[in-house]
C-alpha cells in the first residue's frame, strides 16, 4: 500500500510538472515574461515594489493598448506597420485642434479618432480592393502618417490642454489611469477573441481564408459558374438531373457481368431497370 501511495504521488507530481511545461511551451511570450521578471527581481531588489511596477505599467500602457488592436490583425494573418504613426498622427491632430485652433476638447477628440479611423479605412481599401499586400499598404501609411504629423506640428511639440492631460493622472493617488485603461482594454480584447463570433471568425480567417468563407457565397459562386468549384463536392443541379432524351447506349448497372450489344438505330433503347433484370446468357452454349 505504501508503494502504491508513493507511485501515485510520483505520478501526480510528474503530471503537474508536464502540464506546467506544456503551458510554458505553448505560451512562449508568457514564458519569456516570467523569466524576465525573475531575472530583474534577482538583479534589483526594488523591481517588485509597487511604485516601480506602476511606473513600468504607465510606460507600457500606450504600447500595450496599440498591441491589443493589432492583435486582431495578426490573428487574421495580417500585419499593420502603420499603427505607431497613425497613433502619433491622431494625437497631433488632437493637440493641434484643441490648442492652436481653439476647438472644444470633445470635438477635437472625436476628430482625432476619426483621423485614425480614416487611416484604417484607407489601409483596408488598399488591401481588400487594391489587392496590395498588407506589408506594402501599411508601410506606405506609416510614411504618410509620420509626414502629416511633422507637417501639422511644423516639427515642434504641441502641448495638450489641461483637460486632456488629466487623463494621465492617478485615481485615489496611487492607480494611474493609463494602467487602468490598459487592463480594461486587455479584458475586452480577450473577451472578443474568445467568446464572440467575430473573434472566432478572425481565428478561422487566419487559419485558412478560403475555408472560412461562408457557405452562401460559395453556393452563389457555384450557381453563377459552369465549372465545378473545388470548395465543394456537391454536384450541380443541372449535371445531376437525368437527360431529357435517352442516350443511344447505356452501360449496365455496376455489379453485373453482362455487357449488352449496341442497339440498332431503329430499335429503342431498353430501360435500365428491365436490362438489369435480364438474365445473362451462358457463354458455354
């Protein structure tokens, strides 16, 4: 009994170790983050303090929020190189409108968001309708966004109004607002990708774009084309229907050894059902 207990403990320990190893191997980025945190904790005793972790969170908040948006593109087997330049262009438009042009902050925020949306629509149109590779289209938008930012700001920094700068303050004197926004956006991204139809569709598109097409579009493409579609093995209604007039000759049903002679031009072809029941002549006679 003691031997069985030792074996069970060993098996459970080995199972948990293998499960932990599988999790670490399947999540390479998480494993690298864990290793980095352990290494920095060993090298510096102040790394795991609350103030330092919040400082790191504030510095990584903007990058993380942009990464959450690009995750949808990467999951669907795409790439977006212009996300940083578009974010800089939107921020420049916000600061320029609210500070230099005297536009109300609410309208300036909406116009800045519209600027980013317009850049995304241009990228999507170039990729979907212009048939450009995502790498080329977003690389061009990267240069355009960076150039427009320099033109609008004239190469000098523009200060944000005080109402916008308050978004970088803390809640309760200790929780930075950018960190809170980062956490909320991360939860929303995980919810959309794992629990919604849109998220599962993006995973499907990233795995196989042709297989992820809806059946309705495939059936309409089959009906509008006379050639068989490789996406489906279903026969066309025209090809599977019986012919309007009987053919001049017909093969016997599969499984019989009798082969009929070709009928004469004046004789009508026999029915398949009758010919199938006709006894086979003996070759010995």
